[in-house]
C-alpha cells in the first residue's frame, strides 16, 4: 500500500502510556485526569439511556445541546451563535480540527502551524494534500512572532491554526496577539482554525482570548472544542465546532459521510448539565490549585519548571540533571525512576531538542506527590 502519511508512526501518547503501564510508572504523560468525573453528569447519561435516548442523534447534534452551547457562548463571549446553522457536535476536538481542515483544503494549500504543536495538526493537513508551514514559537515564552507570520503568508496560504491555551506549553494568547492576527488576515481569504479545547483551563485571572469574541475573525473561523477536557471525560470523545453558516454547511458535508452523528445519551445529558455555569466555571480554580501544588512539590527536585498560564500541562527543563536527548531521557525516566512524561521534541516535525519535558498535572494530589517523591532522586 502506498502510505498517505509516510512520515507518521505511533503517537507519542500511545508510546509513553504503554511504557508507563509496562513499568508501573506514575503517568504524567498523556493528557488525561486520573480523578473521577461528575457523578451528576454520569447520572444524567444513565437517565438518558433509561429514557430511551439510544438511537441516532440528528446529524448536526442534539438540538437542546446546541442551544445550551449557544447560551454558554453568549454568556462567556457576548456573541450570538445560531445553534441551528453554526454549531456541529463532533466526536471530540481532534476530529473537529481534522474535519475543519478537510472542509477547506485543496491539494497544495499551505497551512501555518506554530511549533511546538499538538501532534495531530500536521498529519491532518498532509492527509488532505496540504502543506504545513512550520513556524517556531519564540523561546522562552512560546509567543507567536507575528513578523515571521507576515513573511510566510503566500498566495497559497489557506489557513492559520492557533491554539490557546496551548498544548504542550501552557502559553496563552493575549489581546495584542489577536490584534496582530486581525491585521494579517484582513482583506485575505485566509481561514482560522482555532483550537480552544482548553478554554476553561486558564489561570491567574487571565481572560481566554476566544475567537468567538471577535466578529471579524469569527466569519473566517472554525472554532473547535472538547467536552472531554471540560468535564474530565476524555474517553467520551465528544466536542463541537462553531463556524459561520456558510462554512458550517460545507463542514457538515464532510461530517455527515464520515461519522454522521455522535453518541446520543451524552448529548442529552450535556444539554442539561451545561446550563449549570459552575460546571465549567469551577474548572479554572480547581486546576490552578493543582498547577500550584505541582510547582511547589517540584521545588524539591532539580527540574526547572517553566510558567504555565493555561491547559493542564507544564514544561520543565532537565538541563541540571542530564544532557541526554529528551526522548531518551523521558524513556529512562519512565523505566528507571517510574515517572512518565512527554518529551517536547514530539511536538516538532523536525528534530528539536530543548531538554524539556511536558508534565500533565490534572492528577490526584497523591499522584502528583508520588511522582515528585520519585523525581527528587534525580
Ligand atoms: N487539541 C489539543 C491541543 C488537545 O490537547 C486535545 C486533547 N487531546 C485536543 C485538541 C482534542 O481532544 P479530543 O479529541 O480528545 O476531544
Ligand atoms: N491531548 C492529549 C495530550 O496532549 C492526548 C490526546 C491523544 O492521546 N491523542 O496529551
């Protein structure tokens, strides 16, 4: 078979989680909580199943859920979204991004991607015949160099992918970034894919710069979300894409012959659960406390933690401990010291080694303590 993705192997998340299991290591690698999700939400799903909501949902998603999402968007970002024409429920955020790219890309189109980047973006572009234009985020703060973006816009530029809060670095876009983005795309046909799956995981009182706040950007954007990240249920693989009606119409053409519709009971349950604002507003203080606790614990080690303003990730330099490559070091850390992480080079297409590891702190306090206890030995 001729591979459509010749450069792609097994994802680092699969590799590191398997290694963690094999060596019984504390797993701070793959981004997933190890604490329980809301019992109330589980009860609502169970109720939906008992009430016989077990057949195909409408292709675009359960309407009451789309209405609850529109209400939430109005409340959070002061934007009116039409639940009928602008929202599509998807099987997860990754699929939402993939389908957005599939909707717009023609062979040879270029898409600007900032590195380090969530590892699905580039394969998503390439499988659609597009070309990723890889631009580095600036060191040490992982900000976007807008001058560099300007220099890399070409007649073939079809889209720019942004991700705030950012996986893997925890960086967040500021209002000034959005102003730069506005200037760059004004008068062009460039689309924006905005990965906002960590919209509620933002700390220190910083406001999330959702594209949904900006009508002029909204009209050219696919904004992608994930319930897995909001409600501690990554295994549900449920999310949504918000895009203007004309874009959503094309998006649904792709979606209807790929997946058609998503798991009904969870949609019925979320339609109700989402109405409780606390269900998502409490996320930021909860995770901020975890971040701060992890930083405190790690002070006893020789790792040098970088800042994290959002997401449930934080990066750390191990320069004081070893000069090994980050992948080798991450493997040794798992095997010999019993802590699994993700080496940052996994978020770059071309080998780059800044001696950084990504830690996921969405864990029970005792898990974070167990990891720190092992890491002080290095
Ligand atoms: N984007 C980023 C940056 C992520 O970290 C994730 C989490 N895997 C996703 C999108 C998508 O999440 P999911 O497909 O699990 O809903
Ligand atoms: N988003 C998760 C992470 O970055 C992993 C998702 C996946 O395993 N594909 O860790």
